[in-house]
């Protein structure tokens, strides 16, 4: 969300367990945050499992980065 504050489109990759927390944090910062969610938990995943999770959401990430989300957002 740091990049969004500075007007740079970004996407937070968030474990599904923290979906509500991500929304609350975005609202608290005054942002309509772009988030993609992966299956929880992730801390004990192998590199191969993390790559699979990334492969599963890459299209969602690209879509989130390229669609306007609010006034003044020209991405």
C-alpha cells in the first residue's frame, strides 16, 4: 500500500486469512487497495508451492494493476 499512497499502482498479495484486515487497513489509509488473495497458510510452504500459488493469481494481479479503481487513477 506504500506505493499507492505515492500514486504508483500496486497489488497486495494477502493470505486469505487476512482478507478483512487488508480491507480495514486500506480504508484506514484512505485507499481503495488492490489485493489478490492466496490460500492460507503460506508460512510453511515450499518454494514450489509458492510458485504454484503465484501462478494461480498472476492473471488477477495483472488485471488489478491495469484497471482504474478511483478518481484520478489513470492506470
